[in-house]
C-alpha cells in the first residue's frame, strides 16, 4: 500500500515531467501552395486576392505595392527561451493598376532568406531586401526588454 509521502512524490514527479514537454506556438498565416494556385498573375486584383486568401498581415511596406502573409512557429521547451522553428512569408506584388504582378514564397533557413517558390512577370522580385529585414527582426524582441521600465 502506498503511503501519503510516496503519492506526493509521484505527483511531483509527474508534474515535473509534464512541464518538460515541448509547447509549440503558431503565429500568423501564410497560404499554402495549393491555395496560391488560385491567384492568377496578370488577372487577379487586390480585392480578389483578399477575397481568396483573407486579410494580409501587412501591406504597403517597402518598395512597390505589395501585401505580405507572414507565419512563424515557435518551440518552447521547459524553462528555456522560445526558439523559432520556422518562418515563412508569402509576398504578393501588384502593379500600378492593382493587378497581381508577382507571387513569392520565402523561408528563413540558417539565418538566410531562401526563396521557396516564385511566379514572376517581367521585372519582379525587388522586395527581397525588405523580406530579409522583416525576417531578421522576428527573433530580436524579448519580453524582458518590453516589460522592464527605464
């Protein structure tokens, strides 16, 4: 028969083991390649893109007239600092008349921006430097910096 001390130790051990499991957090939304095939370059407009894919995370930043869908996945293990597992950006660029000119998918791998797929009309792909800046800033924010008072 188990006494109260053994039961308490067993419960404590189970709590400690449960606290050491990896917790994943997903932030944002980036449409899949299957969903992006519904966007036709040279035909779809900004309003039809928003109707098909939903509201973008950000738009109108950097050079040109673009919208960005950004997603990231973070892993948190025990008491360690959360670490990025993956980051992905889908950039849709429009011409002056709000018609889709370019659809690109980017991912961060080993600290470098990697182009996963790109469907471009003539003269596209100028948003890479903005994408690099955006990807580089994800890991720089720390809750301690925000919550600490000067």
